[in-house]
C-alpha cells in the first residue's frame, strides 16, 4: 500500500514538472514571435506610451533568441527627440534587458532638446537629478545639464 502511494506521488510530481517545462517552452516561443506582433500594433505617441508603460520583467533567454531579437532592432527605430531614430532602439533595448536605477549619462547634448536621453527623461520618467548631461557650451540645472569641457593633458 505504501509503495502505491509513493508511486502516485512520484507520478504527480513528474506530471507537474512536465507541465512547467511545457509552459516554459511556450513562453520562450511567445517571446520570439511577439516583437513582430508589437510592431504592427504599436503606434503610440510618447505621451500614450508613458501612460501605458508597463515594466517588463528581465527574463533570461537563449542565445539564439537574443540573436534573432537583435536582428529586429532596426525595425524598432523611432524618432521623438533623438537625432537619428535612436529613441525606439534605446527603448527596445531597455524593455528587453530591464532597468534598475533608471539613470543615464550623455555628453555633447547641446541644450538637451535633441539627444538620446530626452525620451527616457520626459516620456519614460527616468531620474533626471540622478543622471548627468554634459556639453561644452550649455548648462541647465532643471535637467542636470552641466557645462563641461574636457582637455587632453
């Protein structure tokens, strides 16, 4: 009788493990397929994106899916405040890898109006005072832009 109970418990554990593996595989497949689906439906303005932004968990994926994801980065290009469509690519990278402190450093930003971090600052709500912007001819304490010139020794 004890052996029968042990066998039933073992079968239940194995069945549970199989379900977990099946769900993990399905989840990985969805990650690979989802970027294409998002591209077709995602036409949000920066303000809408801010209101609808949901922190995505930082999940580890296989080397193959990372390679496939990186090939699709060029399709994520969007220009809101950057010079050459970097806003969408930067957003896609941080959506993929996740964030912790949400601070940035950028130099050569002129007055901070057209730079790679303005979207993070104004739309994504990153920490302005914990971040640092630098330029040789401009400063603005509101966005923590420091007037800094580096000279070669």
